[in-house]
């Protein structure tokens, strides 16, 4: 069993007060759920169930309604994101060039799975479909930075450059 407790919700009183203000601002507004969720994500960085429940209670709607909207739109994330958001492309061109092995190498390096965030909040991993750089397959992005023609052995060095805060390793 792993010792680390991943992605436990830790909201502060300040965040909760900010969320309450947002809810109060949009409470009587038709279609207020979307802006509330957008602002809630801005406050917390993501939309954990606890936040969805506060939104549901505050707006007087069901949790399932909030959850339905939060999961329907890709702009919303139900899991926390790291300071450095890693996305490995699993689109066809990248996949046939072995991007699953790149993803595996990233997961092994960080000790987390795709969809998770490291306990220190530094990295999160996701996969994506075609980022439009198929000529560079297999491709991984970290924030705005694109890494192409990757082999699994390069992953550690790239991640180290972010661990050491420089980022954007060649
Ligand atoms: S399939 Fe990965 S960039 Fe197009």
C-alpha cells in the first residue's frame, strides 16, 4: 500500500468565503451555475466533490445537476492539477510511435497515474488526443512546452529540469 494520500481536499476558510461571495453574486441569475463553477475552479484550481456540494447547497440545486455540468464541459477538472501539467498524446500518430511507453515512463518517474497529481502539487499527468504536432510523434506537452520525437529514456531528464525549476529541457 502506498503511504501517500493523493489529492485530499484541503480547502481554506478564505476559499470558502470567496466561493460564498461568488454564489451570492450569481444566486438569482438564470444560468448562474456555469459562472459559479468557472469561478469556483479559479478559487480552488479544480472542482472536488466537496466544492460541488457547496455550490449545490448554495444555489439550491441538486449535486447531480452540478456534477452533470462539471463533467460535461472539458474546461472543468474534477481532479487537482499540478504546477506543471503534463499531457501525453495518445492520438493515433503518437500511439503508433509508442506514446503509451512515454506515458508509462512519466507515470513511473512520478509514481502517479494519468489523471493524478503528485502529493507535492508539482506535476499532474493527463493524456490527450492529437495536439496537431503529428510530425513530431510521439509528443508530450508540459504546460505550453511541446516535446517531440520522444523516447522513454528522455523522460527523466525532462522532468528533472522542471524539478530543478528551469523547465523546458531540450
Ligand atoms: S497524434 Fe499526437 S500530435 Fe497528432
